[in-house]
C-alpha cells in the first residue's frame, strides 16, 4: 500500500474527522508481517538519514499534532529509535515563554527549523496558534484566523529553501483517550504524565475537533501536506508514520556528495 497516497489530505479537501476511523488499519493486522514492515521502514529511514546528513543540502521537517494522549511522544520514540542523534533534533513547544511571546508567533518555530542535512521533529507546531489559541480564545479571532495563511506562507518559504515538510495528525477517538488517561491513573510510572489541564482540556474535545478540521482543510498543500494517521492502534500508527517518512526520504533521491579530493589508489606514505 502507498501510505502517502492513502493518508494524505488532498489540498483543498474539506476534512470531516468523523469520516476518518481512528481504528482503521487498511487490512493490516498486528502480526509478524506488519511488524517486519515497520522494522524495515525504520531501518531504511536510518540508512537514508545517513545519506541526508552526508549530502548536507536539504532538511526534513516533521510536525506532530494530536489530542492529549494522542501518542506524539511514543511516535517519536519508536520511529526515530535507530536514527543517529547527531543529525536529528526534536523540539517540544509548550506555552510560549515571555521571550517567545514577545516575538511574532512563528519566531520560535523558525528558530527550530532543522539545518541542511538534519531531520527536525516538532512536538506540537505553529498550528497551536489555530488550535489551543482558537479553542481558548487566547487572541481575537482576527489574529488567529490570519494564522492559517501565514503558516502556509512560512511552509512554502521553507519548502522553496530545501526543507521537505511532513505534518502528521495522530487521530485517536475520545474513548481511546479515556482509556489512556485511565492507564496513566492506574500505572504509577505514568502518573508524572498527568497534568491538571488534561482533564479540563477533555471538555473541549468538540471544539478541538472543529479546530483540527479547519487546520487540516486549509493547510494541507503540495509543499507541506497533512497526513491523518489512524492512531488508536499504536502499532499501526508507528507503521504508517515510519512508512511515510521512509517513502518521502526515498523520493528525495538523496546522493552522497562527490569526494572533496581526487582519490589516490592508496593512502600516500
Ligand atoms: P504530553 O503529551 O507528554 O503531556 P505536551 O506536549 O502536552 O506533552 P505539556 O507541557 O503537557 O506538553 O503541554 C504543553 C501545553 O502547551 C499544551 O497544553 C499546549 O496546548 C500548550 N501550548 C503550546 N503552544 C501554545 C501556544 N502557542 N499558546 C498557548 N499554549 C500553547
Ligand atoms: Mg500534556
């Protein structure tokens, strides 16, 4: 299956999330076969990251968004498990610091864009400006509604400057979120993950869904596509994300650079 083709939001398509089943696995099962495919994709991703780094001309930027418990951390851990840390940078975006808040909203994201040769992962992204900010009315509508086009423009600018962009929305159901919260309550090693805001945010589920639908509909472009990943099943989520990243790196036609010297047959004495 061509995961990119299947899971990409067509530019201009008006997304209704109820049309996307978070339990979907497209006929794949949790068996040796799908496990082997995930392992193959992550291994390929690691090989291609090595060439990306050696080539030192282009960057890959991956943005992850999800509801609480959606699995952003787990995805990063699994998918990048074999990557060379030297060429890989993960940045998590929280409530803006006073320095970040003193700048335009895109400033902190632009600063974290991966350099040539690197893979950069954004745990949360500029889309917070049209998600949490919209849902909680942290800014007047005039300001957050301008952000869709502003983000599109920034992404286009980056794409024209050798940054390949992939955006993943990890789609879980409200029931699955409840199960995962319950696990966090039941397992002492997961207590630290709970924050007071989590249960309060759950009350805003429908508003978040509407906000995600707007972002997915207005900001999936050829140069920076959104992918909706069915994420109730963690094994499928890991399979889909690792396939899409590997397929994308594959299509970049990465090349080792020419040697910087005329190669002698033997090391000179
Ligand atoms: P985990 O999933 O492990 O809980 P997290 O990404 O949720 O990690 P937290 O520290 O729990 O990390 O939450 C970060 C918070 O920052 C989120 O509630 C998010 O909505 C908020 N946030 C991110 N960007 C912005 C922004 N631009 N304005 C206001 N709040 C923001
Ligand atoms: Mg959180």
